[in-house]
């Protein structure tokens, strides 16, 4: 009754099933692993002490910035130089700007430092003079403006659309860190800017998309098995009917 399994047509079906099921299981397991990684990252972030509760580390010891070092307290010494304004930044529902001042560190490189947030219409305070030591949350370079629009160019002199070494490379002659620091305690007249959560961490929409894809791949695997058994049953019933003379033999191709 099951001799049809040896026909070329069924050999093709069987090979497809044997390959499709492990592939679906692998993809589902991979998506599940991505979701679990995001859950672990979210839990680790919840256990991370708030800024100010941890001891600040030297800047160079925390580079390059990744999900583990983003938001950690970094410290560096040097002297403030050029200053820029990063407009269209929102804090506590109000619109304003970041005050970004470049710190020429003792090591010779330049570190962008967000000294704080300034409400619209307020005068930009000058940076402290002389040698200073800054301490704040380490952040990775931005890749787009606040609203998700790349605004690195087309702004008036003294303004930046995003905070990154790429946006500063033509404005300062020094070697700029591919990272920036937001001060834990803002300078006078400014409000402290909270550290942002690194991309790809936490239980965001992408995390639950991974969980949804996990279910889809396992459903695909179950569907392949279901269709194989359905085809097998239909073919077996047709073979039985032919054996009983209830259905004519198929004509050879």
C-alpha cells in the first residue's frame, strides 16, 4: 500500500520535509534565543545601580562603548574648548537644546561633553575656564537626530544635529572620541540630561517581535508535518481504492 513512497514524487516530498523541519526548528530556536538575550539585558539593566551610586571609572577603560559600558560613569580631565548647541532636544516635555562643549583631555584627544539642557530662548552659559575634571554617563555616538532624521548638516554655525565624531570631524582639528559624556551634575543654569538606554536592549517592540517570530517558525514546522501526514493519508486511501478496484489505475505519463 505504501509503495508510492518510493516514487520520485514522494522522494521529493520527503526530502523537502526532512530539510524543512530542522530549518524551522533552528530558526525558531534562534529567534527565541534573541528574545531571551533581550530579557537578560533588561534584567541586568534593572539591577544596574543608578548614576551616582557607582564609582566613576577612567574614560579609556570603558571604551569602546557597548551595551555593558553605555550609561556607566566615566571621568576625564582636561580643558574646555569649542562649544556647540544641539537644538530640538526635549526634556520633561519641554523643548530646548543640549549644550555640547568639547573637552581637550589630558591625553590629547577631544571628548564631547553635554554639560546640560537649556530651555529655548535662554542664553548659553560659557564653560568653566582652566583645567576641569568631568564625570558623567558614557554614551555612544548618535547616528541620527532626535526625531530619527539625520540632521548633521544644514544648520547655522555653532549648531549640531547629532552628537558624533562624524559630525565634528570637519569642525575641529583634533582626534575626537567616538563617544560622549553627559554630566551627572549640570553646570549652573542648565539641567542634567539623563543617560539614554542603548539601542537593542530591554523589552521593546523588537523583543516581542522576536518572540512572535519564534511562534511562527514552530507553527511552520507543525504545518509541514501536518501536510505530510495529510498527503500520506490521501495517497494511501487512493492506493487502497485502486487495490479494491474502486478507482482506476493512473495512466502512465
